[in-house]
C-alpha cells in the first residue's frame, strides 16, 4: 500500500503517528465505508476504521486512485467507534 504524505491536509496530534495510520489500513479486520452523502459525491472519499499494530484505533477519511492513498483526516477512535469496531470484529470472528 502506498500513501501520499506530501503536504498532509491535517495536523497529527500527539496520540497518532503516520505509522499508526498506515498500519490501520493494513488491519485485516478494518472497516471501510463509502459515505452515503451528497457532500462527498464530488470527490469520492472513504472512511477507514482500523487498529494499528500497537493497538491504537484509528478513524481516517481518505481518497484513493486504487494505487495511492491520500489521508485527508485521521484521529484516534472515539468510544462509540471502538465499540462499533469491536462488535464488527466479534461478529466476523464468530462467523469463521
């Protein structure tokens, strides 16, 4: 997976690193969503919810051309997002 980090359009806070964000995309249980909103229809933007290797939950908004990912915004999970991710993970593991 290749990322475009030239001039990131957001500031990283102290709780996340670029590595955390990239690792969250490599999470095999990451949840990727296409927003159902006219606001995002001009340029397709996607949501990614995944865990870094260190266990940090990361919520990201990104664009991609299929080869390169451009992260537009990223932050640590909110409590509700962590719960959502854990429920999806448990449901996925039960079905295996």
